[in-house]
C-alpha cells in the first residue's frame, strides 16, 4: 500500500466513524410517482432516476441542463441559450433543436403534442420541484416512444418564496412562487421573468412565464385539478460555426457564406408564445375502483426568422387521457390493474416567406398539417409477499396525419401508419432489505413528428415511417447500511428504421429512415447519505457519482454509395462521467462542486469528424440567513470553473462542416432567494 492510498484509507475510516447517525429517509426508501402508480424506488421494475431538489439546485436560472446531466443515461444539450435537446439512452439524430422521441408530462398534464414534439424550453427551472426520468420504452402507461419519459412535478405543499439573480452577459432573473392550502383547495401561482445577452453574438434570450394550478378536493376521495400555463419566449439563434471560425472567434454568429447572409443580418431567432390549459378529475368509485380523466388544449404562435426564410407556425392541440383503476390487497398479495386511453389531435398552419432581415417578405409555401395519435393500454402491478414485484403492460398505438399544400399549388394527402402492439414486462425481486435485482423487456415505437414530416426544407416527407425496436435490460440496486447506495444496469436496444437528420446546402434540414441501430450500454450510480461530522468547521458532506458507458453502432446503413454499417452512432459519446460533492462548513456555508466529463463524439455519420473530449466543472456557494420568520438564501454560482473551451451542443451532420456552437467561458451568477 502506497503512502497516498494509506492516507486516504485512514481518512476514510476516521470519516465514517466520526459521523452522527443520519435520520433522513434512506435512498432506497424514496418513492417514485410513476404517473399515479407510486412505488418504492428499490422495488420499481423501471429504469428510473429521480432528480431531487438538491440536483435541481445546481441549475443556473435559464436551464435544467446541469441537473439532467447528473443522471446516468440522460444528456441535455444546449446549442445556444434557450435551444435545448434531450437524449435518454439514445442520440439526438432526430433533434436539430427541441425535444423529440421523449414523452414529457407536467404534473397530470401532457407537454408533448400529438406528433411527439415538446417545447421543453418554455418551462422555467424554478417552477420544477422534482423530476422523474424513465429510460427506454414505457409504452404501457406513457405511450409510444423509444427514448424515454420525463415527469415534471411542481409544488405539492405550502410554500411562499421569491428570488432574484444577476450574472455575466447581462443575465437577470426574477421569480415568485406561492403555494397554499386553503380549505379544500390547494393553489399555486408561479411567475418568472428571465433575460440575458448571452455569450455569443445574436444569442439574447427573454422569457416570461405564469403558471397557475388549483386542486379542489371536494370529497374525501375525489378531486378536481386545473392548470393554466402562459409562456412568452423570444431568443436569438447564432447558428453553427466551422472549426476554423470557432477557433478564430468563438463569440461570432454564423457569418455570411456562399451567397447566403449571416445569422445576425437575418435576425435569426425563435419567438414562441404558448398557452396550455387543462382540467383533470380523480374519483374513487368504490373501495377497489377509481377513475381518472384529463382534458387539455394548447395554442402555439411560433415565428422563426431563419437564413433562407421566415416561418410562421400556428398550432392548436387537444389531448385527452382517461383510465379506470382496480386495486386490492390480500394477505400476501397486492394487485393493481389499469385500463385506459390517451390521445391527441394537432392542427398546424405553416406559412413560409422570404426573410428580409427579420421581416416577412414574399410568400414561399403555405401548408396545413393535421396529426392524430393515440394508444390504448392495459397495465398491471403486482406485489407478492413484499418480495416479488411485477409491472406488465401492453399498448396498442396508432398514428396518422393529413397534409395539404395551399400555396403556391394545391395538393393534399393522408398517411396512416401501421398500428403497433407494444408489450412491456418488468420484474423485480427483493433479495433482502436494501438489495434488489430486476429485469425488463419491452417494445417501443416512435412516429415522425410534425417537424420531421414537414421540415425546414418545406417538403412533405410522406415516405418517412416510425422507428421501433425491442429493449432488454437487467439491473441491480444495493443499499449498504445507512451509508451508500449503488445501482447498475445493462441494456440492449435494437432499433429498426432509425430516423436521422440531413442538411442541404442552404442549412435546411430533412429526415430519412436509415437502417438499424444497436444500442448497448452500462449505467452506474453511486450515492452517499449526508454525513454529519463532529467538526465545527467541516459540518457535513455527501457525494454522488454516475456514469454511462455506451456501444452504439449503425447496422445495415447505406447512404447512396456510402456504407456506414459498423460506424458509431452520430452525436453519442461512448463515455460520460458525472460527480457532485456537497459540503457544509461552519454549519452554514454550503459548497456544491460538480464535474461533467464527456468523451469524444462523432459529428457525422461517416465518423470522419469527431469532437474533443471535455471536462466541465461548476461550483455553487450558498449561505442561509434567518430573519425573523423568513429565511434568506444568498448564493454565488461559477459556471465553467476551469474556463474550458467546449461545445454544449453540436449540429450533427451539418452541411459545410458547421458543427460547432461554442458555449460560454467562465461566468458568474449571484442570487438571493427568500422563503417565508
């Protein structure tokens, strides 16, 4: 044993024996909601990660990237401020921007539209109190996606707070959150304003948001829930750079080239106004039977001045979800059954004009697209003798759309995809207290979204079909006393008819089904409890490590005369490692020190261009001050602590090698948050 390893061994031993007993809930005893199918994390059959309040606290005011990227198997990318992509056990092959192939719910309600697109960037991180991320297909309860599902949860208990933050590049954020139980009503009002000039040219952001919800419990086992979300998001898009352009000037927006004007000259950006309103009802019909019904609608006014055109998009969305539930407990068996339906309609009017420096010019194309999607599902949850747990489901999924070109010519059509039966089977066995093993097999199916059917090249891709595949996985969860929790999982997902992105010489995108993909991976998590130390200076400490190790390969992938079979999947790093250390000094000063390592990434399908590996670190200092009945929390965040040159989101398969969207160098955020 070397002197260094001996020192760390002595330090570790003394550290563990100097701690006080932690009375907090064990990590293995955390409950997940699983969309109204609550279960202990340790006994869940699903591959799920919980993003707690501690992880959410790592985010800067504009994004959830830092929290999501602490989760093994999940990765959030930022092409430019307010332009985000999320991949769960997969790639962003289909997502030049936005969130696709992932189902997103906000409390009871559905953020994803009928085609599968989600405007994730309209949500302020300050609104979210907790997240659950489900990795891989969950077609029984959540519908047909091959990537995964994200559940966003807002406040469920009384809360009154307000805060303000200022930072580098003219960053300013203000929020107010009021949640209160008044008689039979639980009411929440959340308001947020955020703006920044950002690091690069042509990348300013402004977002305003109001969220209102009310839960009216009008009977002991019956409630009525309503929400209203108003969001106004306006952000500029600087565009991708070539490697030479990035090395010459990281802050520049995409310059003019090849007869095309630059992003700044064309005032490139996104202006997205969205209204979402919905109502849901839960009631117990008897001691065994209950019913849930949700109805919601949304309207989107979307403007996108781009290099080659100015797009206006108007979206009307309607969705419904309903299910009947049966639950009964016997001496050694607990059984829950659910049968239901979720469906949605979407009507989109798209108008494209010439872009005259941010002003609509002569018309190019006027189109209408109507999407319909739905799935019937039957699911079962069984607990046998508190040892064996099963979650078995089957869903029948359907998708179709109608398209119409109204200008400059008149033509129309209808496409209906083949209905898909999507089974899922999961089982967990509890070997002992704090020790479980699990296995899972399931099929996923993901239809093209509206922006893939009618992409920015303004053509209808009627030959595009859904991608689908089978996922198999095994996992283990182990709690070591009251100290350490570990989790490991291995999955093997075989995707067919994978949808991939292409770009033409104008930078306009289109999509194609290109062969099959084999996705194999190992994901690990190591997390400690909060150790309280017998030390007036060093008061407490906890840590968290997670990692993803992937082998994703194209199979039977032919593009014109090029054969890319055997190549690594574009946009996917084979290794990511994340860490978070939480320290408390003097029983007051908290220090959160995080790292995010990502290996090199293939930037095109030919694997001829790769990114460099990167290691990013952030640190957050917080200090609470008690003022009568209020608690003031003052904090300082330093993002990109090591001042690394890196890219937080690449434009994969970009025409002209414009792969790079440089991220900000070291920057600072100072904030104050008061809770009453």
